[in-house]
């Protein structure tokens, strides 16, 4: 953790100047001596590091910075030491320190970084570490870091597209919940008080049911929120504790199967393109793909492709048997094998499926958004009709 020095000093001409210096005490004293300054006043404060979580964006920025430093010819240990002086997060600093210690102990960067991330309880997929370990094997670490940066940037784009697509539907669902709470806990209980018990029993069935529900929820508000909180906590706990096969579940969901396949193929094709572009052989690239989470059907396909490739089969031939891979992809893969441009073909296919993923998500949301709005409208309509029927029936009740 560095110190911030705010100082006032005299220069050789006798003029007073003010300045700020960031670094260690020794570095500050060295700077003062080099500039031949005479200190008049000095205030030092310890820079506080951000204690928030180390995010995917932080890791992406770290890999980019490390790439440029190693690309310039700076040794990896010196690059990491330089980065320790500019970090803003405590978790980031801890990762750098542990990585440096492991490097000094003789570990490779891929092993050291993996241990550092695990110590901070940060999950990084095996493919990410593989980019670095593969680059270390061929002696091109900076090139491997660049490939990893491109891969992580592509994944970031996919995550951003998904979040952006889900933002409005989630907002609608949230507003629906808020409206439901306001109606049942504020409006209906107050409206119900205008009826006597005898009048309440004479209301139309729909009005009686809605008003009874609102009155019951209002009378048991504390119990309701306690139960709601317990259920929400259990759901959060289950999501964090148990490994739920979301990919398989969503893949089997109608209208979502094609979207999930496009997303998975985008990830696979882009990773394959990046590894082949970096000089990795096709069989080794397929072996690395075994380390990431994919649909079981796609995982088995890649495993079978690796086996058949060693027996002399072409990748396009193996892929042509699968129902997941479109026939148009097979044609392009065949061209890539014939022209030795598989890396470019994989990149083209990744972009194609990325565009298809975005288009299918928009198409799905074009149906989901109106459905949520209609459901909310029907819910409010039922409440309004129930209240109107209760008001209209007052004349008959009084009479």
C-alpha cells in the first residue's frame, strides 16, 4: 500500500513550491534529494484500497496491462511489481502479491496466477489458464496474453448483450411485483373498510375473493414478509451452494433451445479461432476445449472429434454427424480444412452465431415483453373490475 505525500518545499532560488508525491518513504526522500528541495512542510496519508470484489472487468484490465508490459520486453516479475503500484483494489493487490511469491518459488505464471485467484476465491475457467500455460510452453507469453485478452473481450461482449436484452423484461417483472404489493397491502385493505361484515358477505364472488385476499395479507403482513424473506434466502443459498445445470435446462426449454446453441457455438468457435491463431495445433485446441462447461451434446461432440482426428478423420466429417452443428457450418469448415484457414473460418462462424444469438434474443424478447405487459394489465384489470363490481353492488346491498 503506497503513501501519498503532500509537501511544501523551497527550491534553490528560494521560491516556495507545493506538490504531491505517491510512493514509499524511501522513494519520496530520493525524489527530494534529486530535486535538491528543502522541505518546509509535509503531510503523509496512507492510500486506502477499495475492498470491493475483484470482477471480470478487473481481470480483463489486468490481462491487458500485463500484455503491454511483457510486449515491451519487461520480465514478468517486474511487470507484476509495477502493477502493484497502480492497483486500486485490495483483492487485486493480494492476487499480484501471491502471484509474485509463487513465481519466486519457481512456479510458472499460469500455475501462480491460478493459485492466487483460488486463494481469493475467484473462479476462472480452466480455458483461461490454458491460454497462458500454452503460451508458456511455446515461449510466447505476450502473444498468449493477447489471445486471452481477445477471448475475454469477446466473452464480455456476449455477457453485455445478455444483460442488455434482459434489462427491460426484468424491469417489467419488478414493477409488476411492486404494483401487486401496493394494491394488496395499501389500496384493497383501505377500500374493504367501507363495508360492514354483513355487506362484505353479500359482495359478488370476484370482489369478495380479491378483497378477502387483500384484507388477509394486510392482517398478516409481518408473517408474509418473514416467509417471503426465508424463501428468497433459501433460493439464494441454493443457487450459491448447488451446481444447477442451467445450460441443459434452458436448452430443453421451448423457444430457448436455438438461442442456447448459438451462444455455445459462439463460445466454442471463438475459442478455437483464438487458439489456432496463436499457433496451437487443432488436436491440442480440441483438448483444451474439454476444460470448459458446455452442453453435454457439444462436449461429447468435441471429445469424439478429438478421438476421430487422431484416427485420421477430418473435423468437418465428425461435425457433420451432429444435429447441433448447422450444415452451413460444415461447408465452411470443409473449406477451412482444404485451404488451411481454419482459424479464420472459426472466427467467421463465431461472428455468424453471435449475430444469430443477438437476433434470436431480440425476437424472443419481442414476444416476452408484450406477454409481461398483458399479464400485468390483466392482473390490474381483475383488481379494478372487482372494485367496480363492489361499488356497483352497494346500491343493491343498501336497497
